[in-house]
C-alpha cells in the first residue's frame, strides 16, 4: 500500500501560525498509531486564515483541513482524515474551495502545490518551458512576445516591461545587468515574499530570460532584510538551479551564461525606489538618483540595467511558454494579464487573490474577503501600499485596473489591499503617512525631507483645531509642492493617502 | 575576537563590487552590531573615507551601532497591522516591558523596536522575537510567549 501523502506549508506566515508544530504533532501521532505517512512541506495556497492548512492526497485529489491547531491533530486521525473523511475542520477538495476556484492563477499556479526547492516539482508543473523556448528563439522573439503580452511593471509604476527591456537591449554596453527588486516594503503586500519562499525557480527563470533578451550575463536580487526565509530559500534555489544547469555557465548547453547574486537590503523603505536600490547594491547610502539618465541606459555601476519587480519577472516564463496571446486575453483595456492582489489588514478572509484586472474592490473585499475581520463596517481601504490612496465606499465599484485608478487619483501599486473598519481615525492615518515619509525619506530632495516633517506638524494642528481652515489650506499647498517637486515616488506620492483621507473623511479631521 | 574576525571579513568583501553592504551585514551577523571602532579599518580596506562608511551604517535602519538587548522584540506598525490593533499592542508592550520603542532596556535584556512590515499582512498584527515570526498576535499570546522565552517584564 502506498504511504499517504500529507501537505503542510513551509511559508513563513504558515510557520508563524504554528505549521511546524503541526508537522511534529502529525509525525508523532502517526508513529504512535503505527501508520506510515509522509509529510511534504509545500508552498502556501495563500488562504492565510486557514493556515496551518493540512492537505491529504486522496484518489479524487487533495482534501483540505484548516486551520489546524495542535489540539485538533489526534482528532483528525480519529475521524479518518487520511482517507479524506469529514471533520469539523474539513474543507473538501482544496481546488474546489470557492476562494481558490474563483481565481485565475497564472503566475501563482504552482503556489500551494509544489515543494519550493524541488526542481522536479517545478518541471512537472510547467517550469523551465519558457526558458527552453527563449533559448531556442533568441532575443528578438522574447522581446516581441513580451511587448505583445502588454505586461506592465508589477512593482507599482506599471511601465511596459517590453519597452524597458528593448531599451536595454539596444543600448551599447560591455556589461549589462538584470536587477530584481525584491525590496517589498509596502504594508499589505506579500506576493514577492510568497514567490521567493514558495516558487523561487519561477523568479530565476524569469531573470535568465531577461538576461537572454537584453544580452546581460549578471543579475542581482535585492531582498529586504526582514525576509530572512526568502533569502535562505533563494540562496539554496540559486545553488540547485546552477547544479542542474538552468543557471550559471553554459545554460542547458546553449553557450549562454547568466549568474545571479543576492544582495540583502538593510531596512530602508526608499531602497524600493529603483535608483536608490542601485546605490544600495553599489554599497552606498540608498539615496535616490535624479533621472535621466534612465537606469536602462546608465544603471548599476553605470551599465545598462533592467530593473523589474519580482512579480514582473516571475510572470515572464509563463508568457514566453504560452505566448503573448494567451496572457493578454486576461485583463481589460491596457491592463493585460493578471495581478496577484493581496488582501490584508482587517479583513475576514485575508490572502492572495490572483485574478485578471477588472474586478471591483467591492468584489475583492466582500466576495473574496468576506468583509471585515472585526465584524464592523468597513470604512476605508488603502490600495497600493503606504503611498496609495484610501478608497471610500463611493469608489468601490470601479474596476481595478491601472487607468481607472489613475483617473481617480489612486494607484494599484503592487496590489496590496489594506482594509480598515469604522474604528479607524483617518486623520491619524494621514498623520502616519507623513510620519512614515519623514522616517523613510532619503533626504536628497527638500519637498520630501522637510515637507513630511512639516506635514506631521500641520496635521497635528488640524486635529487640535488650531486655525483649522488655514492649516487645511496649508496642508493642500504642502501636498502640491511634494507632488510636483519631489524626486521620486516617496515624496510625490505620500500626499495620495493624506489628501484622500482629507477629501473623503473630512469629519475625522475635526476635534469635535 | 574582533582583531581576528573583522580583518578576515574585510579581506573577504574588499574585492566584491559594492561589497560594503554585505560586509556590514557579515559584521553585524558576527557581533550583533557594528562597533564604531571598526569603521577606520573598513574604510582602509575598501578604499573609502570614514565618512562614507559611517554614512552608510547610519543611513540604514537595520544596522546597529550599539549592542542589542538579549531579546529583540520587533512589532510591526505598518498599516495592515495597525488595522488590527498594532498600535495598542505596541503601547501595551512599552508599559508592560518598561521599555520605550526603539530603545534597549536599562538591564540590556530587551530591545523593543517598531518595524515597518514583516510581510505577514494577511495575519496581522505580526511580531518578530529574536528572528522568529509570530502572527495574529494578541497581548495574551505574547504573555505566554514571554513565559516560554523567559522574557521577564
């Protein structure tokens, strides 16, 4: 008889909720009962309210139970979970859980299914097909597919990836670089972390394809220091990919080479800005560079450089393997493909929702998210990280796509969705946005460095009702200066959460 | 110990392009912080000015120039954690541990830090204690943890 296969995630969120303890408990329980089971540690499905999620392989597919506490384990055995029998935590076939079934998982198709470091798992689920096709067809083919796919930067700025790559390809240079921005500092976002911890070869494959497209032979992954597990997994993945011939010298006997090095960040949010990140990789203070020159022309160590976010690069293998037409069939308008939205904060079913662009925020936070975790009415939703606007209920039906959000004075950013219930005081959130900017500003340009400090002071006076009307005028004027006068998004976008809070929740800005 | 380790580390990273950041990480991994007296040696080894090295160390929040407490408790206070009570959690910790945020307690047993995003935004609030992550944290849960880790209020 075959040994029953059990699957429990090793994602750091699952572990933070006790997944390791459940693994120990299941192993001990099966041993004492004399039953042979094999516990596999795979990536997470991204349904975090169900973690630790325990899945069992049955003849009809994987059956899920969750969230499992250690007290549940012996009960699971008693109920016959190894045969997929019912239990109070029984969730049915994992793939049929509506939260997952309603998604369009393209980039995250392997998430929760495969073991992160298993090259065999990766290959048997479509891995390295894009790389093989890229090696066979060469640079022009890759660039054409990427341009046609309409893929835009998933880090926040939404710049067409194909245009960026083409610029680097056409720029002369002895040495060119591919830099992956894995400095995922936005609150409410964790898709980069999930990718690096759960499907690292996808990122490696995307970077190698980028190298082939622009004729670069070296790449860096700049990972935030808070992501210890991501760094460990990526390091191991680089080693294993190199040993298997997918990275390093003479990739798959093609004569092409590509080397990747990991650089650990050091807790500076602004280093998520591409030029500050380059400075940091060069070993300097992470201070923003003035543009032009664009990094595509003069980037890392003065060389032409492709800089993309983790999800952008991770989307590439699928696009190359399945073709641009396949990918651009998803989405709407100029927002092609899918975005892994990340539901976070005060929401009942928080987790990763990959869908095509175009669904509404209301669908996302209610149909997927199930409303607030506290059970209270939802008051505000911040979309796109700390520099994203707070979206009031009147705008929750707008389609989530780049142009609609831009027209609303908002951004999709990296797809982070942070939900706040009605206990939130929006004047405090506005103050926090300015405070965060003052802590994280690199200090190079005045509107950001000084404006953020003045912003905190002005909001304090508004809250305390000191010359309120005049101070509100002053705050708007200050925000205008920051928007138009800052060097990078840190200063120019901090006004997004501030002004959206002020405009849509003005009642919170009075003391009475 | 410093006399042996630091020069070895410097020689390991001095030839790597942009080697200062990995070197500083390596020193902090080794000693728990970056003492001021290693700055001249780093500057010499990497052909930088002392001001440049000092500038980098003090620019990044992650690098410490003083030893941390025995236990480092990091509480995330980014928006997703705030939406689920992180501010209250941090305030309760400050008073119960008798240690203000971003400070090390007088007995050097505890360093309490506010951090901005641990990547556990779907299971907030999140706390990291001595590099181990905890999700859906409540004050009760922390009390139990402190007991296990022998962290005395």
